[in-house]
């Protein structure tokens, strides 16, 4: 069986994108070029790897087995590259980081500072929600992930970085601003502007209210913390966000943190990787940098 690395790369791209067309776009190839690589791979193996049903493609039994091996080969090549880079030191290399949306406020500062110390390292950053981070970890795609509570059911190594308190926010003219130690039960009748389902913050909030026996009313769903803050400022409801996202709003007094019983919700930030993953020198240097210096990049009034 004669199989090339290029054929395996194209095959993996089709599997991940579930489409020949999208794989071609991701690899900057023509669709006929992708089809030709897959055809050559199938001829070499002697079995069909995909079934075409309508406009969708599905893996055959042979395709599923081949994908497992292609992922193993890809991981071994990454490890070989990491060993070579280690021999060169950490003045060059690639770093792939995925970050929870809420963590982007300090993660970009971390990456900027790290980049100044290691100018030869190329950094790829993806900012997304918890569900997407889980999928990426499952596929072993990023070197490291910065997120809240590590996902259950996945074999990962997680190191705590620092606290991530969730607080209740209101517009500056809200009548509850002057109140102290507000009972949580008061908020059973309030409507909140919240993150979309799949967000770690949304999950933590719903679990917190459930544990305290208080109903939680969702008014409007937003896909980002910036949108939530703007909606709260406009009077569309109260919000619950990480205090790490409020630096500018608290300084300018556009929003205020309410004094609520049992708040803040205590959470933590973690730096996460798949268990057993061999980090490149660049990734290991970044992980060490985060664990030692992350707290220096949090600025709150």
C-alpha cells in the first residue's frame, strides 16, 4: 500500500469539513484536486473511503479505520516537529491556542507579552465558546486551551491559573445600585441578558440558581460578553458576567456591580491540554509563562 502524507492531509480535511468543497477551500485547492487525491488514496488502499448520499459524504467502515490511523500519523509528525524545534530552542516554532470568549480580555494581553519575548514564534488564536473548545480538545487540535471548568468526560490535564468571579451587573441608574446584601430570591422575577447555550458562563449561572432553589429567567440571549454589557447598559435586563470583562465599564461607571447574597459565583480559569500530549517547546514556554505571570495581566479598578 503506497500512501502519501498529502493524501492523508486531504482525506482528514474532507472528514473534518464533511465536504469535498469545504475541504478544498480549507486547503486552497480545487475540488477536482481534492477528488483526485481521495481517488488515488482509495485506489492504493483498494477500498472505498466515503459514501456520497445526496450532497453529503459519510465515512465507510474502511474510512473510519483509515481516519484513526491518519490522526495517529499526524500526531506523530507533530511530535517529531516538536522534538526538532526543541533542539533549536524556543526562538521559533508555531503555537496554536484556543480561548474561551470571556477569557479573551486577558488572553490577548498574555499573548502580546509572550510574543514580545519570543518574536520568532508564530501564534494562531481561536476565540470561541465552551462547546467548540470541547470539540477541539476531543480532536486534539490546539496545543493549549484557556477556559473555565475543564470538560467532563475528556482525558485532559488542567492547571488552575486564577479566579474568575461572576458578578451581577446593572445599568448605572438602576434602583438596586444602592441596596446592600440583596437576597438572591429577589431575582426570581428579574430578566437577565445571558450568553448562548454552550457557553461555560451560561452553564455555571444556571447551575448556581438551581442549587439555590431560585428560578432563573432568560430575557435575551447574546453571543458575546460585549453584546451583553451593551444590552444591560441600554436597560434590556440585568447581566451576569466575569468581572474580568468589566474593566472599562467600571472605570467609566457605565455599569455597576450589584451587592447580591452568595455572589460572586466562584469560578476559575484553567490552561488545558489533552492528557499525554507532548507540547512543543513553544507551547511549553507559553504554558509556563501563563502559570507564572497570568495574574499580572488582570487590570480592575
